[in-house]
């Protein structure tokens, strides 16, 4: 039965934090997780920077205002399917 054992990798060596129970020899997979220090740095967000930045919605306001979009997905699908049928003939 598969087991998960925490380990640390350094200098080409994988050190298991504890010995797996009942396993003398087995195939294994190694998944490298983010380093805890790196993960903390990436999750830090500068709130002031985010507040000053325009959202993607703000950027599009005025561009699509007053435009009749209709069922653009259906129109696109018809165009794509029509091209496929035309090339078969």
C-alpha cells in the first residue's frame, strides 16, 4: 500500500524524516515542493500597488459600452463549423 513520508533534499541526497513502515524495498516517486521560505515571499502582496492598478474590467469600460454583443459564441461556432465543411468539398 502506498505511503507518504516527508523528506528533505539537499546536495543530491533525499533524507527521509522517518522510516516507512513495512517497506524493505520499493519503487518511489519524488515530488519537489516549494521551499517554505520562497512560498512566503510569493504570497506577500503590496496592497497599495493593487489598489492603484486598474482592473481588467476598468480597462474595458467604454470600449464595449453600447455595443450589441448578441450570441457571439454561436456566431463564432457557425463560422468555424462552416470553414470545416467548406474545406471538405
